[in-house]
């Protein structure tokens, strides 16, 4: 039976929804005691002043570029803030597109749409931003690698697949092409691309060092890193989501949120399981699978994992199953604040 998410807010006198933009904020607020409805567009200054005068309220808004900042500002005023996935709020919007209609739709969806986990402190937001910036830099230097590889291959200069092999041979290949008479302008562009690649690699290393330092300073980050297959990057990706583990009922719900559980289809009482759903945070899911592949190479393994390896020849399937198990363990550690033990796997 599918579990339906539902949350009640009877303990709050005011329930509000905000459609936020750069300079205008559409507010839809209902007083649960009197039934009075307040609906208005406000500027940034008036928007905060409105909620400063209200008693403790539950406030919903769509998760977007500025929502985490406003969530922290409203939390400082003693309100509970829910960040809702925009895609899930869309079906609740009636009529034509407008800020007020969006605010009404967000208000209707706040009970039945699961909020997105969010960094609740500036420190967690800093880690979240560093992970995003590192991801951007990695994507950029990989694009430089692929571009330079393909262009040099057009001149018969094929290089090893590994990053180390590329770094050791790229400059040599460019020098050989210069000796073979390739134009000076193109040679200089190739060298500029290689220099930019090396700068990005150094930048990525700086991000990794800072992320490693911050996760070591965090108590939860230290606990998560004791899990096999979980390093600094995986821990940093998971920290904002697990800052409030009570957002998930159990570990399986967290794994499902990351898309690491089987999809299913069926009718007439017959259910067929399929591939994993691949919902949620794609980057964290990919990092968990990569960490699971590394954990599979360790000599000491949990008994259930040994049994799974013996009966499942596809190693990637085993890695995905282990990644789902690691996600459950991460939630359990965040919930209990206890270090990892092998029996957890």
C-alpha cells in the first residue's frame, strides 16, 4: 500500500503561503481561529514587517534561488518555514498564471506536498554552496578535457583514458603538433585550453580541501564519514538534507527521496517492481553509487552484502543496492547521533 504524505498544522494560528520574486512578494495568509483571509502583494521591507507582527505561523513557499535565505530570515522570527518543490505545487494552482494564484496554490499544497530538506543554518548553507561550486568546476574541467582530447585526436594524437594520462601527455602532443607544422594560432589555443584545465583542477582541489575541513568540524559530518563508501563530498551533500532527520519517517523514506528504491507498476492486485525511480537529488545519488562501488572493493564486508554478491553477477546492481543501504544508515546515524557499526550494513 502506497503511503500518502499528509501533515496537519492545527497548532498554528496563522497559515501562510508566499510566492516570492526579486522585488515583489504575494502573500496568502489565513487566521485559523477567525477564518480571516489576508491576500496582498508586498515589497521586501513590508513583507518581513508583516510576519514580524504575527505570532508563530507556518509559512510555505516554493524552493527557488532565494527561498533558503528567506527561510532563514523568517525562522529567525520564530516561524516554521516549508520549502515545497515547485513541480508538486503546480497542480494546485487554479486559473491563469499570476503571483496571487501561485500563492493560493502553494497554500493548498502545503498539507499534502512533502517539503524539500533545506540548510537551516548559515554553516550548512555554506557547505551546500561549496558543493555546488565544486560540481560546476568539475563539469567545466571535464568539458575542457573532452574538447582537447577530441581535437588532438583529429591530428592523430590519441591519449590514455585516465586523467593522469591526459595530464602527462597533452603538452607533449601539442609540442609534437607544433613540430609537425600546425599553425601557431591553433597551437596557442590548445595551450590556453590546457592552462585553463590546470587552473580548474587546482580550483577543484581547493574546494575539496575546504569541504573536507568543514565536514571534519561538523559532528554529523564526522559520523557520516565513518560509513564505508562515504567520504567528504558525500557527507557534505547529505548534511543539509539530514540536518533535520525527523523530516523523514525512517531510513527507507530517505532512500526513496533520493530515488534509490524500485519503481513499480501493476493493476488488479499484481505489482511488478522495476528499475530505481531516480527521483530526488541526482548528484547525491550518483555520489552514493560511486561510494558504494569503492566500498565493494574493501576486504571486510557485511554478511548480507557477501550473499548478495554471490548471487548477483551484475556488480552495478549490487552497488545500487548498497547505495540504498548506505542512505538508510546515514539517516539512522543522523537520527541517533551514534557512530557507524558494521552490523548496520
